[in-house]
């Protein structure tokens, strides 16, 4: 009996070593790099239940990568790859009984990194253009095809990569963006980049208030003009009076210039032209210069107030020879030689007073009547005030105009931001051009005056916000919620804001109305709408040159974690190792923990999508519990897998019934945790002792037809589980062919 067992073991070992699973082979296996991964294709095999894919990076058989059986197709795309890594694949066909047939190995090197270092330059990097047709300089390492867009939404067709091309900007002046995107030869696309340029098709606008077409001026004229430009702070101007060149030069935009120009009596033509470096515009006017005096009078110190009825009068009268004056415009004093300064007696009584003046030239030409008003207050309060740009709250020009008043002042001085650096004393006036200190922010101007007797009237101050804004809409728009957090459990969030050169800004949540416009601030609070979900907050800012928008999102998590999922070993039903891999999901989870059923929980740890886990020793069903939490509560999920490290137990009820030309075998399936995939039937001829495998079965019965009448046969059965574990021999059952009924009765 001992010798027969040795022969049986050797024969069975030889069968395991050289035996193979039946069925057709898989051919035509090919691995090809494609966008986002590697694609496998093979020739389909008829009569199979499906396919499984095994992968490695060292040419070995590797691990299965498809979570479920591939059915009905002969292709598979592997997207879990890294750029530049070579992967080896084996395709295995699986029939309805679980038998498998492996193919040869196909390999491919993944290429999933898109083109890099994308750059686009418009017109060589120029800031401005007057033409909507521009030239683009393009660069993208590893690019095969590229496309362009003016708005990042509507794109051109993909075209072969080139380093230079012409492009048409969208119509309308303003800042333009041209977007550029490329992909490699297999379709991996890079994130778009963009270049900018300002389209300026509007030349500088010249406003000339003097001289005007058809105007008349005495002894000369005042050239009064201002210039605006959508792109420039300074422009270059030239001018001519008749055929004589006027030296104007560089002019600041937004500033009114007043230049005295002498001219002989007669008809003259004034021509001026200004350029912003891209475009030019011009103005001209034809007018007449006469010898008619032009008269301007100023009463008192120019403040509009006096505390004495006998006031000083300053008369500026070009071409004047003689003048006369009146307190009511009806009763005049006698003509007298023109004098620029003298005193004049107002009518009695406090209140508003008016003085009129008229002059005539040496040829007798009369001027128009000039007039000035003043308030007589013989008991004035001590008062001094200063206003910047008529009390404006903000300015984008460093040069401002001061409106001044200091009753009975003789001389005054000024200072920026503090009183440690006063300007020199200068005669009192009611208006003054002034330059604010450098740098953006709130600026202060201090104003101090003395009376003619040296008494100090006092100090006044005014402030204005100065932000130098270039001729562009707000730039570098950005909004961040809660320092960039992806989710929040509170509707009240903190916003961090940026908008260079912005004047006013507003906010809204998607689906809701805008807030009111308010002064730019770098941070503020915001209340999201109720209900869990992704919230989008829009941020819009404006200045004199346009508006810009930005937006960001955050998930309002008003519920516990959701969509809880746990998968063990990609969904396998059994494992031969205690060490398993978990694939996890828990939307909006902050921390999670794990345990096997009937064991203690692990510590709380940060949420992750994959994790290793070791199940308890001993074959059997293992259930792993998964729990996650956030500020709103906790949720859980579970999954099970069978640990199979041992072969099935031996079959104990094998029976054999001999017939006239066959033997019928029957047995019961052994109690085992995983599925029995097949039974292997072994036989020996009575008295010979040679044991060999005569067949397999997926059912608990088998008919042996390869028998000879008159012989007695002995049988054994071994079961094989899904993990490939093979049981030991069953009990022995014997039968004689040609007889009816069993030779050895089946066990009870």
C-alpha cells in the first residue's frame, strides 16, 4: 500500500507540472500608447465568458488591473499609467467554468505628459497696436498640433505646430487676449496659455476752447486746450500759427493748458497736431485778432471777500489807453488813463457788491464791459479752508487743483502729508495747482496763511485718495475663499480679494443678484446661500477704463460624508493573502477610520482614496467596516472578502457504480468558503497499482467510458478551489465493469 501511494504522488505531480488548461489561445495582442494611457487590442476568442488583464513593469506576469470581467469587446484602455514607464500586459481568456488561457506578452511605453513650456507673444511683446491684424510668435515643446482662440471658448481647428502666424483680433478697442493650446502626436493636450495686447484704433482727442473758429481776440489770444487718450499719459504735440511754428512739445493727457500767444491784428489760422505714438489727430481754427481791448478786473485779494469798503482793484486790460468804472453799470466815472492797480470805493452796507469796468484803445475802440463781485463783511469770522479737486474723494492724477479761501490773507504756504516740510510763502490766491506726494494711498494737503500784518490765520487740511491707474481695466483679478479651502461647513466665509487699479467692486453668488458697487477692499466676509452643494462666487471690479471679473468655488458641506464606498482588492470575492488593498470613497470627509468586524477601530486619520489593510488570521469571510466624519456627522460602509489559504477538505462520500460499458461516479461538494472550480478524477486498474488522471468535472458526478468489461477499477477525486488549492485524495471507490451494482457500497 505504501508503494502504491508513492506512485500515485509522482503521477499527480507530473500532471500538475505538464498539464494545461484547454481552449483556444489568444492572438494579436498589441499595446499602443494613446492620449491619457495605453490601449490594448487582441483578436476575439469565441465561446469565452470574458477577459482579464494582468500588468507589470518588469516583464513578469504582474497583477490583474481590470476590476470586473471584460465582456463582449477585445480591447481595454489602461489609464493608471505614468509617463515614460514601460508596461507589460498579459490577456487571459476566461470560460464559463472559470478556466483561463493566457496570451503572449505585449508591452508599450506610456506617453501621457502633454506638450510643455507653451508661450505666445503678440506683435513681439508690444503693449499696444492700432491694427486688429497681429503676428503671433508661438512655442510649445513636444507639440504636434495647436489651436487658437480669442476668448478661450471658440477655437480654431487643430493645425500642425508652427512658430509664427498671423491672427485677427476681435473688433473694438480694449485689452485683447489670444489663447493658445497644443497637443502631442497621440492627443495629450496641454492647458491653454494666453498673450495680451491693447487694441487702440482711436487717436488722441484734442479739445480746443481757445481760439475758436470765427472768434475775435484783442492784441493776441490764449491757446487753451486739453488732450485725452485711451492708452497714453503723455502725447507729443506740434502747432503752427499761420506759417510760424509753435513750440508745444510733450503734453500730459487730462490737463488743461493755457498759453498766451501774441498776434498782430488781422486774420490768423491756428493748426495743432498730437500723437500718442500710434495714432495722430489735429485741430485747426481761423479767427481774428483786433485792437479791441480785453478787460479783466479782480477786486480785493481775489478771495471774494473784503472787510473794507475801500478795496484794491487789479485791472488787466490789453491794448487799453483809457478806462472808466461804475458800481451799478449805469453811472460811470470819467475816462482816465489806464492804470493796472488802484483803490475803489464800494457802495455802503455789508453784502454782495459789483464793480464794472470799460476801456478803450488809443484809436477809440471800446472794450466790452467787464465785471467782478465781492462780499463786503466788516465783521468777518476768522476762517481758512482748502479743498482738493472740488472735494473729490479720489483721483488717479498726482497733479491736483486746490480750491482755497483764507479771509484777509496776504501770503500762504502748503505742505504734503505733514507740517514738517512747508513750501515757501507766496501771495494769497483762491486756486493753485499742486502735486501730491508719491505712492498710492490717502494723501493730505495742509494750508497755512498769514495776514499782511503777520498774524497767522490758522491751518486747514484736506485729503484725497490717490491711485495711479494706467489706461487699462482692473488687472490681476483674484478671489480666494477661506484661504483656498475646497469646502466649508459654515455659510459665512472670508474672501481674500485682489484687483490692481480697481476703483469699485461688487460680488454675487451664481444664481443671485449683484451686491452694490463699493470701494475696493482686499478682504471681506460673505454669506453663501443655504443648502449643501458647490457654490460659485463672482467678483467684478471697474475703473474708468472698463471692468474685469473673476470667480472661485467652494463646497458648502451641510451634511455628513456621502457616497461612502469601500472595495477590497478591486472587488475580488476571495484572497489568499491577509494583506489586502482598499479602494475608498467618502465625499466631503475630513477624517476616517477602519476595522474588521468584531475587532477594534483604528485611530482617526486623514481621508484617502486607497489604503492597505491586514485581515485576521484563519480562513473565512472577512468584513471590513469603514467610517468617515466631518463637522456635520459621520457615515459608514462595509465590504467583505473570503480569506482562502487552505485547500478544500477531502471528499468522503465518493461512490462508484459499474455498468456494462462505463462506471458512474458520484460525490458531494466539500464544505469550503470559496467556489470549487473543478474536480480531478484519478483511477487505477485493480491489481496493477498504476494511478492516472482520467478526467475532470465541474459537477459532482462523472462517467468513465474508457473501461473494459471484466476489469475492476479503483477511483479517487480531488477538488480544486478558486485560489488553486487542491485537496487531498477522497475515499476510494471501486467498481467492476460488466456487473450491475457497486462492488464497494458507498459510505453512509
